[in-house]
C-alpha cells in the first residue's frame, strides 16, 4: 500500500476523530535548531575536503558532475556565476532529483535575523550557509565548485541529524552506543527510528513503553509500514552483508546502524517513487480529456463513495497551487501540482520533507544538457521536445501549431530567444507534458503548507466535509467532452525570469575565478579560527565574551 495514500488515509481518520495523536505529532520538528558551531564545523569539513583526496573530495566531485549540466544552462551574473536566487533554485532541484528531499529553507523567503542564542532554526540553515559564502565571496556569486560545497555541507548536516536521532533511540533502549546489539534489537531500534521519522515524533523524552506502543500501532497509523520495514531491512542487510541464514547469529554496532539510517534517508525518496506512481495512476483514471486536470466533482467522488482518497478542501488546494479556477463554474485539480504538494509529503526531518520526485526534472535536465545555455531559439527547443518522450507522452507526437506559436510568442517577449528558466517556458512545458510538469503560478500567489500547518494558521481543517464535497458534485456543470489534447487549457501571461539577463557574460576565466581556491582556503581558515575560539570560550580558556563566529 502506498505510503502517500496511507498518509491520506491517516488524515481521513483524523477528520473522523480516530487519529488525533498521529497528526498532532507531525509538527514537532518545525522548531528544531542547530548550533552555529555545528554548521560551521560541517562547512569547514567540506571546504577542507576540496583540498584532499578522501571521501569528502569524492562526494564533491560527484556533486559537481551532477550539477554541471544544470549549472551550464542557468542564467549567470556578470561574473559568470550564480546569483542568490539562482543558487537556491539549483539546490532545490538537486535535492529533489537526488533524494526526493524538499529542503525547507530553499522554498521560502528568508528572514533578516536567522540566528539566536539557541542556534539556527533548521529551516534557515541553507540561508545561513549561503550568507557565509556570499560574505566571503562578495557580490561575485557562486561558481560550480562553491555550489557543490554548499550542497555537500547540507547533506553532511542531514546525515549528522540522522545519526543524532539514532543516538536518541539508543537512549530509549537504555543501550550505550559502544555496546553491540542483536539482530532482533537492531531491527526494533530501526523500527523506532522510522516510526519517529514518519510521524515526526520527538525522541528526546520518549520512553521505551511509548516507543513500543507506537511501533505496535504503526500498521494502523501508516498502511505502508510493512513495506517500509522491508525496505529498511534490505538496506541493513546490504550494508552489513548478512545472509538470512546468519542474520540471527551476529550483532551490530552503532557505526553500522548509523550507516543504515543515513542510507535510508538518502534512498527513501526513491523507495517512495513507486508509491507516487500509484497515486498518479489513481488521478489519471479521473483525468479530464488529457488535460492533466481532474474536475472537483470527480476528485471528491471516490471519497463520497467510501474511499479515503482525495478529500482536501478548496481553500487548502488553492493555497497549495493545486486548484485551477480558470473556469469558476467547473474548478479542477491540477494533477501534478497536487501530487508534488505538501499534502502528499511524508517522513519529515528538521531539514526536509520527503515528497514525490519531480518527473519534469528529467525533462528539463535533458533540455539543459543538450542546449547548455540559459536561452535557446524556439526551433531548437521544438526539435528536442518533439523527440523527448515522458512517462505518458510518446516520441511520435508532433507539436501543434498553437504550441509552436506560443513558443514564438515567448521568444518575442525576450528579445528573440526563450529563457529556459522563465515562468512562461515552464507554463509551456506544462501544456506539452501536463501529467509531468507542474503549472507555474505567479510568485506570491501560492504557498506550500502541510495540513497541520494550515490548521494551526487558519483554525480550519485542510479536509473538506462530506457536505462540501457533495455540494460540488451536485453543482457540477455539464461540460461537453473535449478532444484528447491540451489546447483548451488556460494560458496565463506574465513572464518571471530566474536571475537577470546581463548584456554580456564573462566567458573567459577571470582573475577572481583563478583565485577562488585561495578564497575557499581562506574561508576554511576563518571557519577553523571561529570554531577554535568558540571551543576556548566554552571551556573557560578565553575570557572574551559575546564574540561572533568569523565567517
């Protein structure tokens, strides 16, 4: 059973009053903090990794290779680097593509003051790290290597969070990390870790009785629990290289289980991909005329027929950007936007939520790799897209005259070329791949929130009542069936570009670019100085008070 669908099932139970404690537990991670020292230490380790040949250096090389096609195609500033907003856009896409992670700090406006004596809210850690780079690099922007270091630092912090939570599990079981545990206990510990990961439970004050009670309830609270257990056990067996025949005869140490939880975090998004496809298939069965949309009356029908799927209210769908209101008499749900929205995300940490991977990412990635530029002529795009199939669009189709004309119109608004990372091109891709590419709403008109966050902010549940759903079915207008194409889909004018379009891009290697390794080395030295000074301050060897870290 799909974990996403299971989450919706739990939400349905909440509406009927049977799972209050389950959903109350979810927002507990919203205010987790991390110390500035931990952030700077992690950044220091990644910066130092650029000078070595170990695992950190290997990870950086992999990230650079992964980011390069996207980096080459992204709009650059006058120094040939990425500006502030473009860096956040690139990192968001990287983590969604690699792990299905929606990093909380990359999808919202940052605040001016993100630090406090208690540390930095985990959702603002990306901003903190980015500010550290920008303060050292000035207004030059970030290059490919800088972007990879920033990404590696975030992955490092997320791995440390997973290990810390495993340590909390050990405390619950009153077991020292230095002690080896049996296979049975190891699996129970991993179950406890995953239970807290999925439910958002705080492990710091949990008792062993509480943990075992929640573990026992998981098959009812989360219908994908058995599949999740099997997934974790496969990873554990792979990492420890144990056969089933020997698995009961060996013990596990903390180090091996730490590798398991880190691998689980990195691979859980891919595990969830199969379940996301099931949810997409369920929506496709309700789809209206190949439009990538489901009429609200059809969207709510399964629930009124006794199912627990598709119950989100109209205001909540609007907030998520999953509602098409172009026809006020026949509103519909935009399938891709709904699929990728926070209502279908599970297994959150302090840093991220696990959501469905963006199928449009691979399509955009193919374009970026072949074009290797922020802009392209309409004819070049048409030639590539015509031969670029998706999961639901084959390569034999031809683009209609209207689609070609829309692309020409976009180019006309942008001095003859089509910006690949602009809102209008994203809208064009949604029309061409309506089941894979999300519809891009204008900035500031939508906001991603979980159902719990919505409830806390508005005081209204995110799920529609039976009466509300029945009313939409009753008032559904009789719309004639349309042909199997997307030309009747609405088109919204208004371009929004990522970054800026300088009149000329510096293509040659600048003096600053050549000096960049030295700048990073200086950043490492200053970080080391800041961490050392903090240690001395904490240990009482430094009488100075109130000093900030030097970044």
